[in-house]
């Protein structure tokens, strides 16, 4: 059984037993249409010269009435008359038309969804898939992931040359406490107090014990390799990854004193041995189990020690040249920073201060062209583009840090100048250290500055949405707003790329502003939610989190921000007093147009010019601009009840920025439609070339019905409201009630999210998205 149908062991539903908590976030979703609508073939598209099917030309006049302060960009003419760009409404109308016409959701960001799940922070399944992709069949990180040097040829192409190995290892991980003993100058992950430095000998002894157990376990595994079947290996892995994962077992031990902690750890170790031996009946493996449990015990002590250390807030990623001496096991005996001690050349490297990280990396120089094993692996252009997009979405702070990761755009600058905080400036002469993995054809599959890559989810947005119309099919949005698409056509003689395009038949004029403007600057915390937030963007129907790695998943739909009754006054967290996981660099400043209580004091008017539209296209354009016009449709009056029809009088749009805080709330209302007459008389051509229809003209209903009936006809007379989820769409334009609702449903905004979120970062795993009640 799955999800909510699976009973808890005590017979109660798992939703309650696992503490599922419903929250209202600043955003919610309108479901995608049940079926995408194709309006035309390319041959059927209305002609721009008016000779085809479309006959209506003219303009729509609309008025915008601000209902809250606005975060918009104002412009001014030479005579100081203020206006807004028509694109403010164009973008909004286009998204509205996409939803209302069941067009393909082309505005949904389809950038590759990548993730990194080392500590099972997302779900057990994603972590398992991640480890399989990263490590393969149980290999160690240093053997599974390759290290190399990014270089650039004269043609500007990037390629990677592998680093020389340490025996079977491509690089070596070395704990920070071991580096401290070597008296090196490097950027530290932790703040080492005098008391902690005094414990270095104990840490080193503990590390020596762990290293000794590693060798014994390796020998034991070799001795009993015929006994350790894949099934037994899987049982052992499950115990360590699931029941006895450090984060799960040790989270309550951090505050205990030494004796209490030792006692508790010993108890856990006994449970681990008992659990393993009860699952693995072969007594000859008991010694292996004892050794692995003892290693777990000592690693747990090391883990707890590091957990109690404070992070070094001034850590800077680095790549520095070093010299080392090697022992018989191809491991590092000592490290120096000068070559005068007859050391071998290498590089000490660290790219991130992730909370779970305690190690730095040592990488040997690249294999030279005249040496065995030399390879050049070209970095595909597609991979560099994915990397660049991922970098843009990251929340890196500080110019040095950003440059350190910007290995393609800033390659020359990094190689020529190094990192400003490097201890020597020849550290980049052989290239930029990167980690990578090859696919079965020896092409670079993953690349990055850390061996823990972000990898693609099995399912991507484009796979879940389904593919857009086949070549030659056009939806209403493309037909109205225009498009450029690329089709590859293979010619018998040569291959060439043909670009098919269709020019928009709409023009949004600048929006005139009449009234006094009172503007000021205000600071905001404006994080950008990402579709990688599985628990919010994917429909969840149980306690187990569905992710993009699951089968048969469904996206929640088009994201929108709630319409708030009043703008929130608090827009920046109290970073210092609440110790938020927010820095000043995440705060942005926006220009705000203050709107008085009387919204009539500020009047905004604009026009939409259209050419050669069909009646149904004009109907769609009208309701995409002003949803309240739906009340004129006879079809909608049949499909919606009176309560839903009354809601149309209170619909709003959100324009500009700072929407999560209630800014940008406006009413957009169409005032009139002017239709160009097609007669040839003097009166039609000169005296009265336009026929004017006021807001309540019956023609509005005729045009809107023409559009809705066209949709219904193509979809076997399915209810239009059901096809486009019209009720949810109308609710997305209404004010929510921030006070009403169940007590268990908390309203979370970007200011209080870190108070409610015990993990301090992102969303809690037990949160589920709730739709708030609509304000009466």
C-alpha cells in the first residue's frame, strides 16, 4: 500500500503519527489543464495582411486601479510625464491566456532539476539513487569520483586532464585535525579554541584506531568474500545507512557530557551488533560485525566532537600548492608548504564549508602528455551551460567565492590571478581542480568543484509536463503573442537549421500614470522558490515524500502568490537577534510607489492594439486582461453557481515585485473595445472608422462565448470550467483570509519561515502545502 492508505503499526493513520503539518506559504498553485488545446496548424494561422480567417482589428482600453503599494519601475517622458512599460501587463496577460486557453505551459522553467542528497535530507529513495549514481557498486568516494584539472585550448574549448592517482584513489580526503598537526596555512572549516587544540592528540589516536580498523575490516572481507553475498552486503549497508545513521542516532547526544555520551554510545553499539547478528546468521562473520560496529563507535565519537565545534564564518574556498611525503600504503605521511624538504608536489583543496563536512582534499598534479595514462576529456558545451545555470541559481556570497566556482566564465581570471586569499600564486598554473565522472562512452557526465555532484533527477519538468505540440501545431498563446521555434531539417545535400516564426498580432502601449507619486526605498528578503522543493511542487498524497525520482508523479501546477488583504509591514528578518540563516547579502532594496487609502488618487491607463483577431481570440484576450468579464459569458453562467460568479467582481492581479509581502495588488478593468470597421464607405473610412463597445456591451459575451465554445467543441464538450480548473484559477485572484482556517494550519512567510523550520534551511520534511480560505 502507498501513502495515506498504509496503516501505522498501532492502527492509526500515518499522517497524524508522523506529524504531518499543513502550512500556508506565500504561494500556491493552479493545476495544469487536463488536456492541452491546439488552436491551429501553421497553415491555419490568421494572416497578418488580413486576407485570412481573422478579421477583427482595433484596441482595448483598460484601467489599472492600485489597491496596495507597488514595487514597479516607473519611467518618464521628456516632459516628465510618468508611465510604466506595457510589458508589465503583457507578461501577466500572457500567463493568464495560457491558463485560460489550456495552452502548453511554456513559461514553466524547464531548466534541469539537479540535487545532492548525501545525508538523506530529501528522502531515503533519493539518497539511495544519489549514492548509486555517485559511487556505483559500493565504491569509496575517492575511487568512484575522478579528480582532474580543467584546461582550455587555443580554440577556447574546455577539457579535463586526469590527476595522477594515489594508488587506487583519485584523490585523498584528509580530516582537518590532521592538517592542524602539520602547521599549514589554509582556510579552516572550524574555529579551534585552545581547549579543542589540546584534544588534538586524542583525536589523532582516535583517527589511528579508525585507520587500523579499516585495514582489519578490509582483510576480514577478503578472507570471507565468498560468504559475503550481495544480499548480506545489502543488509549491512541498510543497518548503517538507515537504523544507525549518525544523524539519526546521535542528534540527542550532542549536549551530553563525556561519560553520559560514552555510556549511550556503548548501548547503541551493542544494539547495532545485536541487530546485525540477528539478521546475518553465519557465525563466521561475527568478527567482521564486531570490527564494523567498533569502527562505527569510534567514528561516532569523532562525529560528535566535530558537531560541537563552531563553524568558521570566514572560511574561503582555496586551491594551494603543497609538498607531501607518502607512506607504503600510498597515503600521506606529512605535508609541507615548501619544496625544500624533498616532498612530492600536490595541491591542497577545499571548495565548501557544508555543515556535514570535516575533510579537505589532496590532489596530485595532472598526468603529463608524455606519461602513461594521459587523456583529454572534452567538456561538452551542453554541460557547461547546465553548470552556468546552476551557478546562477546558487546563493553564493562574496566575489572571491563566486569567482572560485565560476570556472568557465572566469577561467582566465582564475588561472592568471589565482584566488586573492591563496598562499602562493602558482597554484593554478596547471589548471583548475575539478571533480568529474565519465559515462560508459568515456564522455564527461558530471563535473564540479566538489566530489559530491548535483545530479539530475530521473524525471525532469519537461518529462512530467509532456511535450509541446508536434511541429506545425500552435496553441492560442503562440498565435496571439507570436513565437520563434527551431526545427532541424535535413537536406539531401547538407543539413541546415530552419527557424519558423510567427509575429505577434498584439501591441501593449505604455501605461500612462496620472496623479502624484510618493516613492521611497524599502528593503526586502525575497528568496526565489525552486521547483526542486519536491514537497511543495509535487502533489503529495501520503507521509512518504514523493520526489522527481518517483514514478507517476504530478506537478501542482502554475505557481502564484497569494493576494493579501494588506501589505506586510515586516519585510526584513531580525538577522542578529534571531540568528537566522540569512545574511545581509540576501537582502535586496526596491523602489516602492506608495498608494494612499484612496486608490482613485493614482490612475493608470493603457491600451492593447490588436490586428486580425478571430472572435474567439478577442474573447480570450479580454478575459486574460480582465477576468471579471467572464460574467458576460452565458456558458460560464451555466457552469458556475452564483457564489462563484459573485467572486468575479473581486478579482485582483499582482504586478511588479515584492508580491509575497502583498505589494503590487491592482484591479485591471477593461473600459471599452474599439473595432475597426471594414466597410468601404466614406463614413467608415474617415468619419467613424471605429465602432466602440463599452464595458457592458452584449458583444463582450458573444466574443467570450465564441472562445469557450471553440475550446469545448475540440474537447468533446467537456465542461470548460473543469478543463482549465476555473474555480481554482478564480480563487488565485481573490484575497485570502490570513486569520481564518484550522488552528493547525500556520501561515508561513519569508520572515518567520526560519522560526517555524527547525532545520534552519528550506522546508521541513513534514510540511504539506495548504490552500488558505478566501476572505469573505
